[in-house]
């Protein structure tokens, strides 16, 4: 599934919004490094859990 980043979103907030998803999973799926910034409007892939 795809999540569109909203203003003020953090990877932690996004991970919490999807049951069972971790920040590390989001970073790996989207090739984000530890210093990568996410921006409003950016689309992130989210792993389906379950």
C-alpha cells in the first residue's frame, strides 16, 4: 500500500498508523537512510502485514 506524507508526519507516526509496521521496514522499502528527510506529498510504500 502507499502512504502520502502529510505536513508534520514522521516515520514513527506513519509506522504507528499501520498495525505491525516498523520504521525500519518503511526505511528499507523506500531506500531511506538514517539522515533521509520525508516531505509532504511524498509517497511511501508500506508493507502489508498479516
